[in-house]
């Protein structure tokens, strides 16, 4: 399996009454189908998976599967705190026809979670999962990260085919790519370092920002693929700025507002996440207008 | 309502096949009934609540309610990442006859969780909860903490009656007690600082360690209550050492092993948490034997 | 040697041209002599020791020694990054007639500074120092802290007579006092936890805040000493609030401004530390006026 | 001024009696002269500057200046905690004929050091320094870091010509290069990310590892310069592994031992830094032997 290019971590839209707006979600996917995105991640951190019920999650999995254009790789977020529940979710994702399970590190009992714990957890999950597993390290949310030694130990497992590393630490990309099997895919989660990650050996990226600016993210990948380093860097510089203003400073609320500006359905996040202030909206509006002159007036 | 004295954060026992051993749980509660513990916390961090299914949680709530002796205060852990789910769990706890809801801070989207977010979240929860709310700040697991200004803002809410603060920061106890209404109860989560917290104005403690050494913890409270400061400190010194060896260094696995040594049913935690090594078991055995000469040979 | 009660960490006053205002320093000490402070710390963190030249430091040591009333214990900050330079400074402090050397942890090469490094460092310093050594752990500035095991190992050394622990972690006071020799003195560096530290077994405190509010800090000690727990707590509550507003939120600049309000010479800190904004000054003025009605109008 | 390519942060050798071995230092520089290193950094973190006396520092500055081959850029570490002392050291470096002053962030009073403090500090230093200034952000040692907004504000100053950023955060390289004047030079301090930093727009690197493996580091730069991306990545992978084993895991002691293996004079660091254990020596010997088959048997 090739896991290359740019994947958006899809957001979850809500109706005014707070329920999941499943039609809006479908419309977003349909529109993404027209881009060169390589596939979709459903129920990731950006999808507010920790704020959804099990039934809501299954609806989203089902609809994304139905709506995705042929050839789009489908990745389901399946990580739970317990090993058994994680395995159950991987099986469910397989039942829904997903290609890959994205398994974030357990993190609540972090004082107890030594590298050994993660190695056993991921091996158990990979042994039992009907579909291949991507490790998922996202320290900004979990407070824990997978380091090169344990990633490399796990990269030997035949059903562990890669990692989404959202730490932004490019040295880790270098170290993992140097020693992992060729079939192990490193994907960065940092929209500000897509191009540096690719030159360091990453195969692609899974990005929140790609839900609002998919073409901008894909272009970096394509420039790099074509060997156009100067173009890739110039594009990366713009995307890094956008990533800081939209996602780093404003989180999911900022991302959803940028989606609204670009003609997708973003809306507001679920509580306790708060909607954006007007001041923050103006900053994002200004940035998106400069970056995508036509879109922001849509 | 008086929320004073020592409350154990109850552990969740498992059968060999991994299911919840609900009979063992009942036996533990029945035995705790004979101590001077003031009540019980069900579905806390120590109870591995993040590793349990919703149905398992309800079973535990029901059985603890049935088994608790009259006069024991019943506290249910009800914190979830989403505000709506937290409220739903508070209502469920009320339906099960619980006296109080212990609501840990949401923590996943920590870059977005400013003090304002917590204030709105807790006010919404307290407005909707049929039973009074205890705030719960446990930075060692969540990576976030509530500080005095937001605690004091929330202490004004009529349905927020206290906080379990597991940070171990005694200055916060001093600051909160100084300015909160008399009816706001500060409970420490640190077995190593029960006595300092009490002198600083705390009303009691919710402790993992009290599942293994309830009498030891209660004695500190009673000595302090009786004005016997020298005794309280001497007892605190022993409990602080026990807390380090059993809980700080070995987590839930260590606590459960100490419970086994003391005649309760501890068992092993659920994966990904690993059982204790033999070396660690020996360290805990040595400590418990010195501390409780009769019990450890039971 | 008895090291008990309250010690201010003296500030360093500057003239308008930026030089050390040695006369002002002398006047401050002379005025402190009239209080029940147990002695003085010269060249501590609060004294901006890292911003002073070696010659400036020697002047301050000399003048404090000359000005201190009989019976006031004199403590010199002597910690440097290198072991040899630390020893040289201890010898210099002894030459100036100081009673104790306060030796902060080296901290620059923190990834290399394991407990073993600190144990060897402090033993070398204590072996060579002509005067007894106080360990000094101040994680807020250094990013490193001494934990109970290494403190207890060092407490066995005949020339290491105590620790100033500015972490505010009261559990560590409990643990160290429980196992250290009776002659080992734990002093807290946290003005917000003087009373909890004393009940946990500390012998006193070394405090920045005591440079501005010496009587307030001493009173807590005396109330505790007299067994008046309720008074000690009430006094502690006020001092904790003052400590937050003056020192925690505004650092040395805040402390110096509070000194000015109370009739000492505070002035401004040395660059890169910036003077206080007017808004911050007003907050401190309000607090000091409420706390010390007469003094703040002096 | 062009500040490009690879610069080693020179180590400080000691005699058996602990004094600086100035002749050994000279021999090292003389040997580095034969490589394609672009210049030398004297009195950096790797040079144990915080463990040296002022006189020792001046000797090293003088000898490096005398020994450096023509065309080698000379950079002096001049950062001190106080603004005035930093300026004095910049002037001293200029007197010794140095081309650039490398000014690390003040860091002791980190709670008080907001971005505004750093901006004022660096502007004052740059205004007064007779030679151009390089900012220096090294969070692993200082616990603080300069972020893009303040770097970009300072990049406007005519006498601030670049930054050594040792954070390893490549997104910051992207962001700074995107908006800073063309004449502002970003240099990475991370041997594991030389190549990713270069593609992100960095002009070169200042590296501890280049004291032991100068050719290996220079080759990456030259491959990238020649547009040979595949070679650059392959070389970077080896250097990243060497950087982890030698420097990240073993610090200055590890680096110095690797220097010994490669025919330079490394020796041991100054106390409190400890010499390497035999086990660690063997790990480094194995790595260097594999990487530099001839050298390690020298």
C-alpha cells in the first residue's frame, strides 16, 4: 500500500441544535473529491473525536466511506485509552471498509506509560487489527510522544505501516526514515513543515489545515515531487504563516472559520471549545483573503 | 452538606478474563464500611474510568451505592471531554443516588483551554447537574490545572461545592480557602500532604492510597482534628513514604498490589497498564510489612 | 547552629547611573536590624547576584556584615556553575565572616545533571568550604530541582546543614524531615507556604517577600511557634495574597516597588529586568495600603 | 558579510591539573584549519563558557584569533545575564578582532523575561556592540526560546545579522526566513537537522558535533549546495545518528571523547560535568569506528 501525499483530518460539522450535521459533512467530502488530496482521515483530533458519541462516530465513518471518490485512501482514527477498546475500534473501522487505522497513543496514565508500555500496546493492537495500523503521536494534545527507538521497534511489525508524527520534530523523521523498513511511511502532522519533512524522507502529511486549504497543501507536495525546491519552499512559507494564524493560534474554531471562508461548511466546534471572537475572525479573514483572493469572497 | 475526612478513590477489580469483577468490588466496599472513611469515590482516575465502558461504569456505580453503609457519602466521577456528555453523566450519577459529581477538567484540546473555557464549562455543568459538583484538577494525568482565580470564580456558583485538587500545591489551598465561601470544600488528592493541606484549610482528602491503607489515612485526619499536631506529622511522614513507594512510583498497579497485601482484592490493572514486576512487588511488600505487620501476612 | 525563623533575601539597590547604591543597601540592613528577622541572605536570586560583578558582590558582602546587628545569622549566596568557582566563593564568604554558604544547583547543562552529578558537586563543595553549606533548589529560575533521595544522601554530610527549597512542594519537606538528621534544616523559599512548611517540619524560611514585609512574615513564624494555628493560618492567607501580587506576578521589580512603599529603598532592577508599569504599581500600592495602612503612605 | 556553511562550537581542553590547556586548543584549531569549516565559535555552550573565568575566556579568544587560518570567520560567545555585561563582552570580542558576537538569551529570571524584555535587551546590545550580533536561542540549556515574532522584530536592526537557533524547530526556520530581510542569517544548532534547515532557508549551522566530525558536517552542506538532495539526506542520516549517540546522550563529555578518537584533543569536561563511563565510551567508539574507519584507530 502506498500512503503518500496530503490527507486532511476532516472536521465534524454540527447543526444549530448541536447534533452532527451529517449532510454537511457529506458535502464537504464531495467537494474535497475534486482536489488532489490522497484520501481522508475521519475521527482524528481535528474531527473532535473525543467529543463525539460512539454512534456519531459510526455515522461519520459510514458517510465518508460512501462519499469518498474511488482511489481516495480512507483512514479512521481508532485510538482509545484501553488496548481492548482500541482493537474493537480497529475492527469496526475495517467493517466500515477503511484502509487504515490511525491509533493515537494512550496518554491519561502518562507517568506509567514508558516506551515498553507503548510497544506492547501497539503490538497487541496490530496483531488484532484486520487493517494496517498507523501510529499516531500528537504531544500537543496528549502530553506524550513516541521517540525514534520505540517507533523503530514497532516499524518491524508487519501490520504497522507508518506513523503520523504531529510533533513537528524533523530530526525524528530523519532518524526513523534512516532505519525503518522501506515500507514504513512517515507522515508529518505539521502544516508548517510539510516540505522539510518530505526532504527528510516523509511520504506525506495528515493535516488539519488541509481541510481549509487543500490545494495549498497539495501544491507543496507536488512541487517537491517534481524536484522544484524553490517553489516548494515559497509555498511552504505561505502555508506556515497560514497554519500559525489559523490553526496554531485558533485551533479547531479557527480552522472551521477558514473553511467557512473557503466555501466548505465549518461552523463552530462543540463545547467546551468556544467559537471564535470577532477579532480573531478578522485576522483569519485577512489572511485567507490575501492567500485566496477569490475564495474568501465566496 | 459536609464533605470532610478521608475518601478513597476506589479501584476497579477485574476477573482473569478481563471483565469487571463486580463481586470483588462489592466485597471491597463492604470491608471499607468498617473503617472511618467518610465515603467513596467511584469512577475516578484510580478507578481506571478511562479504560471502562459506559455499561461497566454503571454497574460499578450501582453496586457501590447498594453496598455502601449508611452515612457514607457517595461521589461519582462524571467528567468527560465534552460539556454535554459531562452533564449526561452527572444526571446518570444522580439517578443512581449519588451525592456529588466529581468533574475533572477537560484536557485534550489543552492549547485552547484557557481559564475562560473552564469557567464556562463548569458553570454549564453545575447549572444542569441535579447534584452538587466538585471540581477536579489532576495535572499529573491531564497536563492542565485549575489555578486560584478560576477556582474562586467558580466557587461562587451555588451548585459548585468544592474541589479535589491533586496538584499537591499547598499554596493553592491557602489562597482558595482564604477567599472562597465557607461552604466551598477543598479536598487534597495528595496522600503525601494530607496534614499540611488540613492546616492550610482543606476539609479532607480523596486518595488513591486510602484504598490500600484507609486507617493510616484516616488517622492523620483524626489527629489533626483533635489538635494533635505532632502525631499528625509523624503519621503523615509514614504515609508520605508509603505514597511514594506504592502510588507515585508504581501507579495503579502498585496500589492494587498493596491492596492485595492488605486483604482487599486488588489484582492487576487493565491494559495498556502493565502488572508490577517482581522487584517492585518486593519493594511494596517490604514497605507494607513494616507499616502493617499483621496485615501483610494475611 | 540553629537556623530558624525568617530570613529575607536582600535586594540590591542601584543608583541612577546604574552602579550599586551601597549606602542604600546599608540603610536597608540597618532598618531590618530592628525587626525579628533571624538574619540576612546576601547575593541570592532576589539580590540579582547573576547580574552583579564579582567586585560588586564583595562590596555587598562586606557591608551587610558590617551593618548586621549582633545575633543576625549571615548567609552568602555562593553557587556558581563550576564546582571550583563555587568553592572559591564559599571561601570568600568565610573570609568575609559569613556563617553559611547558600549553594544553588548548577543548571546550565541540565540534560547532563543527573542526581549523581549533584551529589558529587555538593560533596566536593562541602568538603572544601570553611563554612557550613545550605543546598539551594530553585526550579522556577534554574529549571532543575533536588528531590528527596539526593537531598537525603547529602544530608548525611557533616558540613551540609540544610536546604533552601523554593519549589513550594510541601510533600518534599515532609519526606526530607522524616529521614534527615535532626541537625538538617529545611527552609522554605515560598512565602505562600511558610506555615504549611513549618507544620511539615521546616525550621524557617528564606523569602524575597521578607524584604518588603518582614514583620508580616515573622509573625507567621511566631504564631506557629506559640502554637496559635488559627492565627498563623489567617496571617498566612494575607501573606500568600501579597506574595502572589508582589513577587509571583511582578518579580524583583514588584518586590522593590513594595519596598519603596514601605520605606525601604527598593528602586528598579538592573537590565534586562524592566521596571514596573504604572498599572502594576497601582495594583501593588492597593495591596500594600490595605495590608499596611500606615506604611504605604510613608 | 556572508555567514554560511558549517562552524564548530569549539571545546575547551584542560590539563590534568584542571587549568585550560591552551596549547592543545591551538593545535585543535590548527588542525580544523585544514577542513572546509567556515570559521569558529569560541566561548559557546560547547566551550563550557559558563565554567570558565574571565581571564580563561580571554586567553581562548586570543589564541583562536592567532591560530585561525585567513578567511575563517571568528564568532565569540558574549551573552551574559546582564545587558551591561553582555555589551562589555561584545566590546572585548571586537577588541580581540572577532567578526561576530553570538549573544545567548538571558535566562535566569525566566518568569520575567517576556518577548518585550528580549527585544529591548538585544536592541541595547546591538546598538552598543562594535561588531554585528547573532541572536542565540538554546532552550535545552536555558529553558527559554526566541519565537518567530520577536526574532523578526529584531531582524530589522541593522546590527543584528542572524540567529543561531538550537531548538531544532524547523518550522521556525521557515517562518523567519520567509519574512526576515535577505541579509538576516538563520543558522541551525541541530546536527540532526542540518539538511532540513538548509532546504528551509538556513544559511548554515553552528554545531558541537563539528568539533569531532567536521568533514561529515561540511559534506552535508556541500551536497545541498550542489543540489544533490539524495546524497545530502543519506549523509544527514548518518550524522543524525552520530549526533544522538555522541552529543544528545552524552553531552560535552561524549563530544570530547569522540574528538579524542578522531585525533583532536578532547579530554574531560570541567566539574560538575562528569567524565564518560566505560560503557558510554564503548558505544561512542563503536559508532565512530563504523563512521570513520581510519580515524578511530589513529
